C-alpha cells in the first residue's frame, strides 16, 4: 500500500471511522422463501413469526411470500394477519421491505377477463404492503408464450397495477422467475414500455431458467438457461430490490453454481444501494445453515 493511502486510513482510524462503512452499510435482508420448508412442509415455524426468527438470526429486514399465508387466509382476514405481522416486526426492530406475490392469476394473458381478475387479485397485497411499510410487491408475468404478445400484455397489466399502487406509494416489481420473464432482454423491454417510476425489476442471482425438462416440476432440469451475468446487467438499470439466490457451497464457502463476487460487482457497478435479500433454496444442508452460509458469503464480497 502506498504511504499516502496508508496515512489516510490511519487518520480515519484515529477518528474511529476506518473500515466502518463497508461493515455497517451492508444491507442484507432475509426472504421468507428461505424458510419455506420449515413453514410449509415441516410446520416448524408459523409464517406469522417470521420477523421473530429473522431477528434471532441477526437480520434487521425481511421480505414476505404471499403463498406461505394461504392456509392462514382460510381462517383469518388479511387485515388481521397484517396487524399481527406489523406488530411483531416492530417488536423485533425489523424493517418490512416487500411481498413476493404468487398464484394470483396470469398478468400476461391475452384473455382480458382473466387479466383483469389477476390485477384485482393483487390489490389486497398492495394494500398489505402499504400497511406493513413495504416499498414493493413482486409479481409474476405468466400467460402468453409468444414474445411479442407477452411483452404487450405484461406491459398493460403492469401499467394498470402501477397506477393502482401509486396512491399507496408502492412499487410493482418483476423478478426473473421462469418462462419469458427469465429472458432478461425481454423483461427489460417490458420495463421500457411501461416507463413508470413505480415499476421496476427484482433481479435474482439464479432464476434465469427459461425452460425446464418438466415445466410442472420446479426442481426439474433446466434445458434453456439465460446467461445469468448478462441478465443481471440487463435488469439492474430497473432494479428496486435484489435477490441473492443460493443453492450449494464449495468447501471454501463460495456458492458452487453462482459466482457471487462477479454478480455483486455487476450490481455495485449500477450504484445499487438497496438490500440483498437472501433466498436460499438448497437441499444439502438445513435452511438455517444455508441462510447463514449465504449471509457470510455476501458479507465477504460486499
């Protein structure tokens, strides 16, 4: 290290500032899907206690998943659930960032009635996001299989949802989440078409599979995958959140399928200052271990 640079760091250190920014400014949140087995399959954790669990694991911000509340909604109102989630997040000093919404209809279908119904189904989640203090809801763009019509109907639905969400100051964001939405170039074109301030993307490190061998099986082998590094570059100009997807790890702690440092460098190059939401999906270690491994990896490279 050159003497001048060393002296600058030493001077900052004497003020108690040296190296503080890279440590204290790391924004790492926990996505609820990382605990979906504990919540949905093993029934070890109530979705309503998510912020408590996140706090216990050292997080101060969370991202909810709508599908993990479907059973709750059979017997309770969404307003009642929202009140409980808000209370527990406040008690645990947790910041609510967004809600990932699934299973509410096809927003990219050419069928006007189905598209309007899907838009209507998302409104309750917009309202919930507003009450929780979330900045966004994440939606999926399912429906048409032809690229041109997919862009057209996706843009129409997003424009309408953004108009509805504007009064609540909620963003409508789209993740690369399978099918044509994982074609980053096409999704970027949708963003250009919509061109609204509260419309954006949620780039996910690892969700760039456009086509699987068995489309009905989430864990089926991918037979058509978009270049994840190119995809991140194409989606980051519109990013309002980022998902740090992880599956498995090498002995040195690095992710075995995704170059975290390369992707984080891409994200940083766009001046992104938001949270990195951990979304662990691996099966070789427990969910909690996978979450903490991913957190450690992010802290290493941020």
